[in-house]
């Protein structure tokens, strides 16, 4: 693998680590699969592209986060206040977001911002740094990591975690689980939207179809991370998400360097992820076999 | 023990990563022994699709046919429909120092353009390169990008419609709102209709499953249907063609393949011609050393003119004698 390809994989790994953070919050902490992300990722990209186009790349990312947060809240309100099953609520928001995203992009399926000033070129201009993408993405990921690591130890953060663990118990302690879910989903989708916003500025274009399969990519990162680093604490969990996302990108970059037929890319990615997922199972099995030996003694 | 295994597994994973790195680093040393050094052309295709595959196959075959097989090596990569993989492929091309990149389609071209300002790029099948932000003007290619567009001949299609079905004054536009090429084509079709006093209604889809109902909704409301070179409509063209026949509506289309799939008539893009033009441009820039700035964006040299006779008979539209010579008539 060349240096450029490795740097590229690292950049993508960090950019999509934010997406994986978002999915970590809904899927692991709140224990609810959230399909909103396929839409909120594009929403973030669309908002950031439109604002970058009009010369506001940094506010573009902040507004993207707010928009994503709103999308997440909509999904959570559907679940909590209207009793719509979680998966369906996610699908509904994601479906509706398709139109909203087109609206944001003024009816265009693709918003280019080639040659426009973005956050990366801003840093390049300000501080003559060669790896501006890597630097910015690393610090954003670090910042989000530190924030969530702190947040999920606060009273509010703990009540969100508890809601995911045992809703009935939390409700019995007179904590508003609905509010916990709404805040959790809001944060989750805000993070996903920031991921989309940064990816759009990195690729210098936003496209209505760029969110397809994001949930799968995020879950793959989560599970690979899980296989590498057991995530019992939030700190380790968040760390494993970053590792998972970077490893996933390196795996794709590696597969691309092979001379296998390009049409096999998906199959090989699937196999690689399957192997990564089965690692913890292998561990359990070896654990069992050790037990049996002990019993035999 | 568990910890040990986890450490081992992690190491294995890490080592496989590194192992993957090392052979690639060694590889460039091996071909050095062979005297004629080939220049690599990276082809980036976003997904598998009839038209896109046709372009790719033609470009590869044409480079071979021009006798450049011993000078050019093709590195073809397909993102399998995953936009984030396109970025990985682009950085791999750049890292491998390819001599030129051929991205197929708008998104691929944008991804590559964002990734490199140095390596020459010859795009294939970007309908509206100015809208896509790739070039500032079709005639002015002052960056590292040029290529061949597949903008469809809106005027010619509507002229054809006027000849074949002179009474049609209200068109139904069937297209996918998520496809930039299709939406841009429709915008131009609307401009044309506004200028020529034709009416139109939008009938949009966001996935192929919606096509049947959308097409049915047009029955009795319009005199004819127009669909541009829309990949989504193209992939479910028999559905639209069937509904057109049921409602006795002529379906004018933007690509030759769509006439083959039952569409009524087209002055459309022949992707084989487009692919050949791309290959020739690659030769001029890479082998002859011409500058990008001397190679403005090209339009497809020749359009495919087709009429589907079976469909014509089914909807009861006669095909005039003079068109029989000029057009390819499909039975």
C-alpha cells in the first residue's frame, strides 16, 4: 500500500469514525437500531455543501450538526411520543429526509464545491500544513471522543446509558426515559451529520445518494472495533469505534491493492467483516475448551 | 488466556495489514527489470450498470486496438456502488503514481478532481461538467481535467417528437430526482418546452419500484412521455415501455439502450462512440504529450438515432418513409 493510499485510509477512517460514534450511541448505548443515519448523513453533507458554496465552511459544519440533531429528535419523538416502532420510525425519517435533503440542495441531486474554500483549505492557507485533512479530522474525532467520554459520565449521560440498559428500572427511578432517548438520538444524529459534513467538504461535493449503506459501514466499524478491543466501558467503547473504523478503511484499501476482479470487492469486504465478527466467538470457544480440560483434570 | 488470545488476534490482524503493505512496496521493483515501462491508466467506475460497463469495455478495447497495449497498463477499479470506496480508489491511484485517471460518471469525476490537482483526468460520461464544477467552460480546460460529455441532444429529440407525433403538445417527464444528469437534462428540456410553447408535467421516481405507478399516473394527462438518460429509469425501462404501450403514449428516451428495451424513439447517446473518443483523448494526452488545455471537453461526435417499430405499431404511430433511411429501425 502506498503512503497516499494509507493516508487516505486513515482520513476516511477518522471521518467515518464520527458516523460510527453516532451509531454507537443509538445501537450500543441506547440499544435501539437507528436507520435515520442514512438520511442524516446526507443531510449533514447537503447543509455543509450549500453553506460552503456560499463561503461559510465552518458554520456549515455547525449547522449540519444542528440539522442532524433535529432529524434524530424527530425519530426519537416518533418512537416515544407516538409509539411508532423504532425501526419504522428510523425508516420514516430517513425516507422523509430524502425530500428534505433535495430541498436543502435546491432540488439538485449533486452540489459541487470544487475550488471553493473549505475547512481543509482554510487550514492549509493559515498554516501551510501538508496533511491538513488528517490534522483536522484527527482533532475533530479527538474532540468528539473526549466530549462523549465526559458526557456519558455525567448525570444526564448516565441516565441515557441506564435507559439503554434497563428502561423499566430507570423509569421506576422516575427518570424521563423519553427525554433520554430524544437527547441520545439527537446527539447520535448530530455526530453522523458532522461526519457527512466533513466527508462532503473532503470530497468537495455532496450527492443525494451518498448516504446509501452508511448504517452498514457504521455497524461494520463497531463490530470490528468490538472484536479488537472488548468495550465494557464507554472509554474503551468509543476507542474501539475509532479503531474499528480505521481498520475497516485499511481493509478496503488493502483489498483494492490486490489484483482480484473489481466485482469481487463487496464479497471480499463481507468475508473480511465476517471474519472480524467471528473472532470474539472463537475466543469464547477457546475459553470453553479450557474449561472442559479443567473439568477433566 | 483470553487476554493472550485477544492480543494474538489483534497482532494477526495488524500483521496482515502490514503484510498487505509490504508486497506492494516491493512490487514496483520487480517490473523495473522489464525494459519498456508501462504507464498506468486508472479507470474508476462507481458501480456496475449497462451504459457504464459499455464505456469501460470500449475504452479498454480501444486502447488495445490502437496498439497501445505495450505502453499503457489499465488499472480498472469498481466501487461497487459505495461512494466512500471511490475515495479509497482515488487515493490508491494517486499513491501508485498512475499517469492518467479516467473516472466514469459525475460523482467519480468529482471525487477524483477533489483528490488530485496534478494527475491528468479524462472523464467519461459527465453530462454537465460545468454544473458539476469540473470545468469553468467546456472550451476552457485550464485545470488538469477534460473529457467527453454525454449531454443528450434535447433539441433533436423534441424535433423528432414533432416529426413523429406532431399533435403532442403536452409531455410527461419521467426521471429520478436523485440523479444529477437526469435532473440537469430535464431542466434543459423544460427550457426548450417553455421556449417552444409545449406543456409538461413532472413524474418523478426515487426508486425503480415507483416507476409503474408513476407511469400510470400520466395516462390520459399527457400526449407523450420523455425520459432523459436516466440510469434508474433505464434499468427498469421495460416497465415504462409497457405502460406507454397500454396508454398508447409514445415514450421518447435519451439513450439507445432504452429504445432497445421498448422505448419508442431516441436521438441518444451511443456509449461505444463515447468510449472511443475517451480512448483517443487518453492517447493524445498520455502518449502524444498534448496539453489538457489544448483538449477542450468533447461532446459525443455522433448520436444514435433509433426507432422501435414494434412499439410504433403497438401505439399506432406511423413512421414516415424519410426517417426509415436516417434511423435505425428496431423490430
